[in-house]
C-alpha cells in the first residue's frame, strides 16, 4: 500500500512539473534583448577617416546595421 501511494505521489509530481514547464515555454520563446555595439567598418579603401558601424544582433534574427559614425560626419542614423 505504501509503495502505491509513493508511486502515485511521484507520478502526480512529475505531471505537475511537466505542466509547469510546458506552460512556461511561450515566455521562454520571447526574443532576448539585442546585443548592440560599435564595430570598425574596416573598408579596404583609404578614406582618410575611420568609419564605425553600430550593429545590433537579435537572437534568432541576425545582425542589423543601425548607424554609421566617423569623425568627419558624426552620427548618421539609418532609420
């Protein structure tokens, strides 16, 4: 009898854990906050100025160029 109660209790606990985990999956699927940073453009040609691009990486989507910057032109937003 004690063995059956223990098995039943463990089964119920596993089922509750499975339900709690699957109900949290939509929240886990939300995109993370993007990682953004400035990167040197690294042009092959010499423009007599250094160019930098502000890139953001969205998990599951990829990289997006947000802005350009150089000492001569300043900040140039792309959208």
